[in-house]
C-alpha cells in the first residue's frame, strides 16, 4: 500500500477501540504523527501514539487556534454526536471534510448540524480494524469531490478492506451485517464452545476448539477463491457427522431464519438512530 499523504492536518474526534485502530493504521501507512490531532475526553492506552508525536488532547479547546484540518474523523458514539459537533462546526467549508463512522447518523443530520456547505462522508467500519482486517463501507456523495472520496478511502483502507455504495440508505443494512457482524461471530464461538461443554467436553478445551476453529475457518474463507457454500460442502461427507449437524442448522427453524430476524432488527434500530 502506498504511503498516505494528507493535504493538511487530520483531526480524530474520539479515540476508543475503533478510533485507536484507525489511528495506528494511519501511522503504519506513513501519516506524519505531528499532523494528527486526537480529542478524547478520557484517552486510554495511547502512550505509544503520543510518544510517536501525535497530539493527544482532552478538550477541543486545546486545539491550536490556527488549525485547519483537512479531515475530521468523527468516531464518537451516536448518542454523543450532538454535543460533539458544536465544537467542530467552525471548520465547515471547502477545505475540511467530515468523515463519520457513526451508525445511523445521516448526511442530512450532519448538514443540519454543520451547515449545508459542510462536506460529509459517511462510512461504517468494524472492530477487526484493530488487527488490520476490518471491513468498511463508504457512501459516495455527489457533493464531495472525487479526490476527497479517494482520500477517505485510503484512510480506511489502512485498516482493512473497503467497499463503496451510492445509496446512503443501504448503510443501515451494512451496519447490521458487517458493523455488528463481529459480535455475531463471537457469539458463534460462545455457542459452539457451550455446545461442546454440554456434550461432555471440558469447558476450556471446548472454548479452545471453538475459538481456533472459527478463526481458522474465517481465514480459509478469506484466502480461498471458493464460495462459502463450496467450502461448507467440502467439510460434509455423505451420511457423516457434519451432515447431521448441518441438517439441524439448516432446518426451517434453523440458523437462516434466525439470522434474517436478527439482521432485520439491527437494520430497524439503525434507522431509528437516524431520528
């Protein structure tokens, strides 16, 4: 990946797990640490990036008066966004782009808060960004120059894969599938381990088997050119043990209708967050 070069300062608002993952990804890709400003009310585990030269601040009032950020990445939780935006409205204009990773907060919402002339890019990453294996979907906005969209894509590619959409409404489903997806996978690990324990395995061994199997299978799916269906079928033997389990999981009341309901619920909640 080419070195990331920015036309100005990069301001990260909120530096929790996701913000921290992005920040470290940028530094690995060559973003100049001294051009990065972080505002977080209670910063944690940032000694390494501070030592590298990143400006770690606990209040927007500490930002330099002459700061002109090229990108303001909004990584605060949706419920805190109203309060946060008031501090950064003054930067709205042709030279600054607001890149949001907040679920449910629409471009229209940001326009109301920051002004119609504000440049807004919405995206939805997920927590595997912490190990540079994230999946981020970015929504193209015709009001944002292509060069700015490309820059946002580069910033988010620093921590994993990026996909693009043109319909902002699809970010609700994206949030449900990939934004929340890691939680569903972790739940699968828990459930698989518990099923092993219930069927007689020691709990620690069951968890080791479940965790390693899910992680290994994910990596196999990532590296393979075959479809998930083909990979699943390759594990199954006629009249074998795996087929018995798959018949249960793929029954009319099995995993697919359950997952359909789960994604529908998460999509509905994402729309509700938009207000």
